[in-house]
C-alpha cells in the first residue's frame, strides 16, 4: 500500500508540444495536418485529465517545448518544466534531473498515449521500492513510460536509438551493462503511442474496450475518432 510519504516523493511529467507548435509530424505524413493537429489537442485534453486525477498520488508536471503559450488551459493540471535544447535523450535527461532535485522518484510519459491507465493503477511508488528503473513497453519496440529512483546516465539517454524496433531492448542492455545490480521492471501494460495513421484504428478499438471507464476527454476523443472514417482509410 502506498504511504503519504511515498506518494509525495513521486514527480510525474508529461512531455508535450504547445498546440501552436507543429507536432506529431510522423502522423501528419500518413494522415493530414489539420486532422493531426485536432487529434493532438484531444491527446492534450486526455493527458491533462490524467494528471489531474493523479494529483493525490504524484506531483504533476508538463515538460514543454515550442514557442506557444504557457498559459493554455491544458497546463493548469500541472507545473511547467522546460524540456531544453538537444535531442530527445538530452531532453529526457534534463527533465528527469529536474524531477530528481524535487522528488525521490521520477516518471516520464508522452502526450500521445490517451489510452494510458490511471497512475494509481501503475503503482509506480511500490514498484520503485524494489526496482531501479521501470519501463512501460510499447508495441513498436520502444517505451511509453520510464521511471526511476536514481538518475539514468546521460550517455545512455543520448546513445540509445529512439523510434526503432529495439529501442527498449537497447536501453535495458545498456543499463545492465553499466550496473548488473540495477533492477529493471518491464511488467507494465503493453501499449502504443500514436505515430502513424494505422495506429488510430488500434486506439479506436482500445478506447471502445475501455468505454465503461473512460474519462470525459477520452469519451470525446472516441466520438471524434468515430467520425474520421479511419476504418476505410478515407480522410474526412
């Protein structure tokens, strides 16, 4: 069971782009820009609700990039951290380091996984009592969540190839090579972020299966997806 001290020790951050900053470029290449941008707004709405529901279990943050407003309604569900410069690995290293200066445990998730289980279901504080790092494995070979109770070395963050079919495998191998005593938990649910048009059908079916427990933002996203002709491959 999570104690109050365990809960207050976890800092959870959602990586996001401001709505005014062009995001989800890979999805836009296989769909269209306007629909992709609307979809991403739905994702931010779901992520904001996810952070809000986690308020009693974690300190919530947004890690932002792009020149858009820091005053958007989405960000009201958490504090704001800047991702900083550099590639994805450098930015994740920077944000996780910021969290470790404030909390005993850190957790990073993406903003394009609107089907994520509630933070309470993930039991990260309990997992991090026994594991050095926790990963949420992704169907594409990467990870949708990473959490830790110590700093993940910068050179590992920056040398592991991202958006590859073996990203998580490479990350775990690098960590084990660095320290065989580190315990790594990969038993979280297997999910998928939404990077390509084909991923939308997966998301639609997943949200349908979750229908009894959907949040309002998730329900709005499901309804919107149902109007996008994703079953036929036609663009609305």
